[in-house]
């Protein structure tokens, strides 16, 4: 328990320092706890400390932890690669935002299901800013077309963009991914599309959150620096076959 609280305090300090350097206010940044593989009792410690925005990569993990967490006020996002056959299931568990919308088939099927249930859902468009084949996301040069397509579905409220930056220790290479996402955000804002808001840039994780904040992030996704290292490599969590 003390370890998680201490880690949360350290992350908050890093956010404050990064904001000071970038001339931003800390309250402009939402700290999202990436809770993949983290047991519900450890997540509960963070929630009770006041950090109530969490996200999973796999529908199965949301399902497994739902009963243990449902009485504690929190906001649940989904940040993994969502298969269309899991749509009905994910909507059962009070997920308020899917940050990984990346293809038209998924948008269409989400819309159909939401319409049936008379619901709406917030979404972020996932962009593959690093152009890596191992990463999901819309190609940067296709984002505007895709946003226009998704905007046709009245059940989907586009709130911004998400990216997983390059997994690299070279800060300037990672920075280019974040700068590209912000540039795309500005291009979309200029179009003034109906039902499209571009207030959120979800980018930056444990190792590169300072760079992300400098480049305009509004949501940073932190797991390892709060809950400790996981037994699987990052690639495991972005693998479609395992979701």
C-alpha cells in the first residue's frame, strides 16, 4: 500500500515539474492508471487515494475486476485493441471511453450496438504515429478522412486522439510522435467538424510522460511507475490475437 501511494506521489511530482517546465498547469493533465494485470485490491488502493481514472487493455480483465471495483467511484476507459466480437460485452461494464478506435468496421458495429441500447460513447481515435507495423492505429495521413467517417455516427462522441509513442530511449524520436499527434489535432480542429471535439491528447506513459506533457498531452497513461513491472513485455498487451 505504502509503495503505491509513494509511487503516485512521485508521478504527481513529475507531472508538476513537467508542467512548470512547459508553462502549463497541472490541472490540465489527467493521470490515467493503466491497470493491466494489476489485481483489484491494488487498484483499490489507488482509487481510494483519489486517482479515479483507470483503463484496461483487455475486456476480460475489466470483466474479472468489475465486481470488486464497482462500489468504488471511478471512471473506466479502454485502451487496448478492441475486437468487434467483444463490443456487446464491453458495453456491459460502464466503460465511458474507448481510446483505441482505429477502423471503420469497429465504429460501425459500435454505433449499431449503441443505437440498439440507446446509449452514446466517448471515443478517441488511435493514431500510429511511429509507423510501426507492430502498432495498431490509423495512419497519420488517413486520420482526417477517418474522423469525418466516424463523425457520421451520432452515438460516438469524438473527444480527441490517442497514440502509443515509439518504444525508445531516444527522447527526440519519441517527441516526434507526440508532435505529430498534436499537429493532426490542430488540423482537425481547423475543419470545425460537427460532433467532433479535439480537447484530449492521450499520449505518454511511465518513461516519457515529461516529453508528452511538453508536447500537449492532456491524458498520460501510467502503469509500471505506479504498480511495478509486469511479467509480460509491452508487445503482449497490444497483440490482437491475445485480446
